[in-house]
C-alpha cells in the first residue's frame, strides 16, 4: 500500500493529456485549470500532424477538444478512430475524460451512444447554466462553445451544463 506522500507525489507529477484539433481552438482556460490542479498538461496538436496515442495508461486525465469535423468523419479521418481508442482506454483504466464539442461526440460514441444532428445548428459561444455538479468543478466554470450534434448520455455520464 502506498503512503499518502507517495500518492501525493504521484498526483503532483501527473499528466493530463489534451487533444487539440485546430490551432484556433487552444485549450486555454482548461489547460490553466489542469495546471492549477497540480498536473502538467501535455497537448497533442492534431492539426500539426502530431500522433494521437491510443493508450491512456499513465495519464491522470484526458481532455478531447472540439473542431469542425464530427464523429461521422471517423472513416475519413484516421486520427478520430485513434482518439476513440484512446477514450476507450481511458474509460477502461478509470481515467477521467472530458469532451468539448467534438470531444463530447467522440466520448458518447465510444460509450455506445448514437450521435445525430441536433434539432438546430448552434455555432459559437452561447450562455449556459451550470448545474449542481458543474459548480464544484474548476474545468466546467470555463465559457462554453455549443455543438450542433445530439446524443443520449451513457449511464455513467453526467450533465453539468445546459443551454436554453
């Protein structure tokens, strides 16, 4: 059994992996929250052809950012399949996963949900309401970009924000 000091040291040297799809959408406040939590942020820049790992072992968290593509593009964009494999690995190892826009689509699909077009296109920054669980999480207090896809939540997922 590890001591408190060993567990704390392990946490303090932990890495959170962030997958960024486009240069114009950096992790910004999310990366700041990761660092403020005592972890280092390692960003894979897909737009710069950096390879996406498929094994999440060793990471303490995974954040998959947004982009103009969708989960329906998995067949034509190989990095999306690699990201879904990475998400599946994180889930298998009980590593927390946060999906932002495209990332939430990939997370939903990895959990077996069907992702479909939403009832109306919502592009850009829109007001959202933080629900009870979201008010206690530093990552979730960042502004939200709304996506235009819809999916059913997996039983293990939670809703922390919503728009009108």
